[in-house]
């Protein structure tokens, strides 16, 4: 059975947005299951309202989107990334905005590598509870814990938002590489500084990578590695609203881990995707 976002009929030739399921979690370090995230998001999406009350937008009509078939991905991360990169290249060649649905955070690299070749350097808004700056983790440099390190090596300009956990290795690399971070605690302690820093950064071209563990686990418990003290729904929406005003090259929503009997996180993820598409629709020329 082919699943589509919102469960609606789709017209690929008219769609401006392509949704790419990325069911991969082979390097998961705590609890597996994010490979089921894309399917869970798509399955709950038909039960939302198809209208955004904040913007008055119906992005399924104004933008249009097309949901690709869920691929079978090999366990080896480099081979899985090759498959997903091919999907992203197809989407770009068709003139559509790529949106990856994960899956662990490793899948983001498929889009980042393709977009780097196509557009040159760009800014990377990285919403995550963790820094993901390890050189290698569990004997692979392609672990979900290494994604931002690989992105920095691509020459991208990152801003990490909502972080609240890191290793000693990452702490030293962060200082050496001078990577800017808006820590989760700063949203409470110095909100004006956060607002100003985001305003300065959120100018395109821009890629948005959102790990659902950036949320406080009270709001989004269904993630691979939940961390206390995260951002709220409205804080994340405020960031995405600002980001949508920039030229957005792509977007990913990763680390959704469906919990049996508790569909809160997949509903949040589906609604979050719809909201960001509504923001993009409202900001379109």
C-alpha cells in the first residue's frame, strides 16, 4: 500500500515539494525503531485538519507535494546514503524542494551532500538536543552521532539550536571549530539574545535539519535518545516561521521513534511538517 502525506491524491508533475521517506536506523545507539518513523508519520497525517489556522494556508493546494515510495535501504550507512542521495538528486532535477522523513539523523547527509554539490556552501539550521560532532562513533564515521561533524567538513555554516548534551570530545571540537550554539537553557535565560541571533542567521540559502529530540520529551517522547529540558512546541514553531522567510533549499524531520500505544510524537511530527509547509507557502513570492 502506497502511503501519501495527508492521504490525498497527489500530482507529481505539479508538486513543488517532494517528501522522501528515509527508514533507516542501523547506527542507533540506544533504542532502535526510527526506521518506522516515516511510515508512522504518514499513517497519522490523514487525521489532521488540512488547514493552517495561523497562516490561513492550505499548502497541499498552494505548494502541492508528492510522497515518494518508501525504499529498502541497505544496513551499511554509506550504501544507504547512496540510495537516498539518488532520491534527492531525482527530486532536485525535477525542480522540487526535497524533504527527508527519518529515520535516524544520518539520513540528513544524503541531502546535504547533494545540495552542497548543486548550490555550493549554505547555512545549516541544526535543531537537536545533541551536537553530533564526534569524529567516529561505534566504529563508523557515518553514525547519527557524527552528522554535524561531516556537515562541517562539507564547508557548511551551521547554527545548532536547542542542544543540551555533548561529550568531552565534542566540547573540545566545538571550541576549536567555533561552531555557534544556542543552548536550550538560553531560551529561558536570555530569550532576547536568542531572538537576535536567529534573526541574524536565518537568511538564505538555508537548509533546516530538525531532530525531534530538540523538543522536551514531555511533548515528544517518541525519539531515540530523549533529553530533559528541551524546547516547546511554540518555541520550535517560532524558529521555523522565521526560517521559512529565507530561501530554503531543503528540510528534514528525523529521529521519530513510534511508541506502542502513545501516538503523541508522530502526530506532533506530522503537524510540524504541515506547519512548516504552511509557513513556506505563506512566504512564497
